C-alpha cells in the first residue's frame, strides 16, 4: 500500500510532526510505503475559480505552474491520502486549505452543467490533527468539512486521529499518544489490505 501524506504544519518539530514520525514508522513496519509533502515548503497558489482545470477531463489541468502538479501526481499514484494538520481557528492551516481548494476543482470535473469524472474516485482519505481544545470541540468542524469533501469527490473517508495539546507546561508526546498513533496506522493498514 502507498500513502501520500500532506503535512500542513509550519513546524518540523511540532506536535503534528511528532505524531507523523510515529505514524510513518508504523506504516513502514507494516509494509506500507509513503510520500510526504511539507506544504509550507511548497509553492501552492490559491484557487482563483478560473475553471481552466475543467476544460480537459483527463488531467489536473490547472493554469498555475507551481508545486501542486507534483502533489497531484503523488495522489494519483497512492492508495491512501493522509491530511496531517494542526487546527488553527477550527480548520486546517492556510497552505492545506489552498491545496484542498485546488484539488477539489482539478480532480473533480463537474463544475457547472456537465458532469465529468472524479480523477481520484475511490481513493481513501484519513486525518491526523492536533488542537488546543478537546478534539470534539477543536477538530470536529474540520472533520465534518472533510467528510463532505470526500462525499463530493467520491473518496472514502477512513477516520481521524486527533490529539490535544494541553499547553506549554505539558509534554505533548507520551506513551498513550504513541499507542494511539500506532493503533490508527494499524487500523488504516488493515482496512485497505
């Protein structure tokens, strides 16, 4: 199995990164491979609703010549997409939101009256999030948005791992969180094998 991990955190040693370190180790131990994209390191222009991507139903077809084509290619080649992001103001970070906007139009060829294909139909998608509030009040809006996004895009939503940061005076990564991450990776691998 091949995973495409889209990492939305600006911090390479932050909470979300610490979860992903364990997650990718577990994927490897279970025989899965992965590509990871640090979105803050990529040039991702925001969608401008020009609809150039809707003119050719066989390719991504965006007018921008930035790093999103590379990400598109990796998504097409994978089995599972993992969106990993800290939650800022009850949603994902800015580069992830810009990427999601670009992908929903470039991958789904059904803007307007005609309905073409979903280029990523049937792919699986999972979430890994960190937040300052309890997950049911911190990550819930992002999860709901992604569930709707998946339904629209004909993707299979596989679930979310969300871990809360209790603040600067607390250690984020502990054995319980590590167990949670390993179990989540195991569930994802078992559900697609």
